[in-house]
């Protein structure tokens, strides 16, 4: 009989207990598919006495995750504690230095320390796997590092935060304001303890930086991600975008250009008929474009016990099978520093503003856009609100720099009575 692969699991929250359940309930299936038994040697968490709905009596307990990471009877350290520093970082470093393989779901840790940890794994002959850190149950890391390894990646984009997608979906379907949808998501337990991680785009930005590193062969550069949350999106934007055939999503987009690596996580409009436009609720979607394969679309649950534990076990199974893949798809020593480039690839934009109900107001706005080199594709005026006229403009493709020049000029016009809102329209 083959020797079992012995796991040490640090963190017994939703995902950690999900992993324990899979190992206990699917032991025969895991052994049949990996060729060896998968066993848990020891576990660690903040509180030992908590009822987690699964028995832990047969496992050794360590109060200190670093001690767990270096136990002789642990082959793979499974880090599910979270946090970019502190115990998670210390325990992962200890495991790698001890020659242990590491599986983690910790996007923040890798977004901030991924290069150093990848180098440490390489030096110790260990593997560091993190499928569960991005898009929950969607196997996007495996797709990029293995299935699409023969492609030059052109663009990576996607909806990578289910909470934001839930809020935007509820605003459209339920006619809710942002604050009402936010409160509903909070009541359902969808928000992080610090909601800014979700609605500010930080959580999704962590994920995008990891995908970009694999896709474009660079060192992880979370600091290069342009972040804009969904807090300024109004129900008017939702309704008027829908009226023009679009939906608003918190969309991550990354591409390599001659100027450097573009990484942006911001509210964008996408065609309502596109796969991204049809994505609803808390579901995630990642779209990858390769020079050989064209466009690949992957959709699935972005969080939750089952989907995320499934991703963790996918990594564990690869280790059990003897698959050794570099952390970011190639040797850490060959990853080049990312040169951050602002997202200036031309695109159409959605503009919303309010104009004074005076003759020639639209002409003045059109002139300001034209002087900046921004061409109008479509324009729509809605019912007057007292002495104001809400106006929606969709531009032809333009650069953000030209658009900003136009917006600055517009705000100086006496006929513009509300600061324009500008959202990029991403072609899918």
C-alpha cells in the first residue's frame, strides 16, 4: 500500500472544515484518483472547543500554526487562516523552509508576498499551490499554468468578487439603491469584516494581480492594480446602462502592453448579452484570451465551503499525484518585475451628467468633448428634473487621458450642474 499524504490544516473556519469533511467523507474516491491515501495528521485554529460540525478527535492539535507547519508527520501544510502577515505568513514560511509543500487559499498573503514565497519554495524544493485563492471553485490557476501553457495570453478579465456582483445584481433586479443592496448583503453575511475589502475592489484586486503574474510572466504586483470600488454606482447608472443595452460589473482587466502591465479593477459596462453581462448573484466568471485558443470563459461559485474546499483539495490531489508546478507557472527566478502602466488602451465610455435646461447646453458639452478628441457615438436625454436635464452619452473609443481632458473642460461649463460620471465600456 502506498504511503498516505499527510496534511496539517491551519484554520478551521468555513473552508477548513469543508476540507476536513471532504477528506473524511470521500477517502476512497481520493485514494482511487491519487493513487495513495489522503490523511489529516494535525490541525490548528484559534479556538479548540468550538463546535464545527465535524469531529476532530482523531487529529493532533497544535495551538501554534508554526509548530503545525513543521511537524514531522505533516507532508503538506494547508494554510486557511487568512491575512497578509502575522501567523499565516510565519507558518507558510516555516513550512517551506522545512521542505513541506504548501496549499493555501490566502490571496492577500500571495498578493503582498508572492514573489518571496515562490523563491523560498523553489529554494527548498517545495511546491506552493493556491487554486482556492482566486475565484473559489473555478480552476483558473490550473487553466493558466497548465492547460493554456502553450498560449501567449492576450487579456485576462473577470468578475472576481461575488459580493459586489450580488449588490449590483440586486440594484438592477430589485430596483434598490446602493445602500439598500449593501445592507441586504451585509445581513446575509456576504461582506468581509472590513467591507472595503469587497466593495472597494481590494479583494478582487488581490486576485487579479495573481492571475496577471501567471498570465504575463511577471512578479506579483498588487501595487500596480488601479482600484476603484462600486460605492459611487447609483441606481440611475444601473437603469440607464440597462436602457442602452449594458450591465455594470466590478470588472478586473489585465493586459501586457508596450508601456507595461495594465491591471485595473473598476466598475465597467459590458454588453448585457455577453457572458459577463448575464452573470448574476454571487457567481464569479473569468475570461482568458490566448493567441492559440481564442477566448475561454469559466463560470462558477466564487466562495463558500464546498467550492473553495474543492479547490483546496484539487491542489492537494496534484501534490499526491506527484505533480510539481512552479508557483506562478515558471521559475520564480525568471519572473520579471512588473512595470505598471495605466489602463490607456482605447475604449468607449459611458458618461452621465445633468445639464441646465437652457438652449445650447448639449452643444457646449459636445464641443468640449470634440475639442479633447472624444467623439460621441450615442446620446440620450431623459425627463427633466425641475430645471435640470439628465443626459447620457456613449463615446466612440477614446483614451482615458483624452476623456479626462474633456471631463475637466465640461465641469467648467456653467450648463453642467452635476459632476459627470464616467465608466469604461469593456468589449467582451
